[in-house]
């Protein structure tokens, strides 16, 4: 399976602002292709990809479980492709697509295990998680994202 490619984008700031609502909303500052601007909550994707920070483990490890909530519930025309990158992007493992076919019960809480990545979840030093969003329906991953690892004794 080939990963989709996107024009480069960069998030440089996230802030909460009041917009005539009882609770503040998040606004993201960044570059989408070549234009710097502010992005706010929408019904379309401003950014098609999110990456976690790089987590340095310093020894062999396995990513055991990734848990996060999505909103709204999984429906048609909504998909998220999880990808794990290991050891300074020397290798990657593409997870099973999160969509209405694989999550047919309108799930709101997603739990990914090694099986979702064909058990290719071992790294030597560091890793990060990438979530790629596709489809015409907006899928939003809610924070926090929980990632459980297991270090390997050598």
C-alpha cells in the first residue's frame, strides 16, 4: 500500500481564543503549502497530516498499544491512516486504515495494537506516530493520545 503524499505543511503555534462563544476555541498558526495563515475549527481539513514528537527510548522497544478518541463517530467518507516511523525515519510501519469498513460500529475510541501494524512495531532507539487524514468527512483526533511501549532487554 502506498502512502498518500501531501504538500508540505507546518504548524508553528496553537492558541485558545474567545470567539463569541462560552468556551474558547483553538486556532492553529502555520503554513499550508506556501502561505502562512491562521486556521480554526472547520468542516474540512486544513492539515491532512499530524505527527507526534519524536520519542527517544534509547534501547530496543516495541510499541504495544496506541489509544485515542475521535469525534464525530467513525462514519463513511472518513479515514485515518496511522504510520509508525522508527529510528530517525530509517523504517516505518503502516497501520490498518481506520475507516467505517474496519470500524463498522461507529466507534469513537480507537485502540491500535501490534496486530494493526502487522506486528512490525520494533524500534532500536526512537519513534514517532503519524496520522494521515483522508476523505470528505472530517475526522478529529481528540487529545490525549496514549502510547504504550515495552522495552526489550538485551
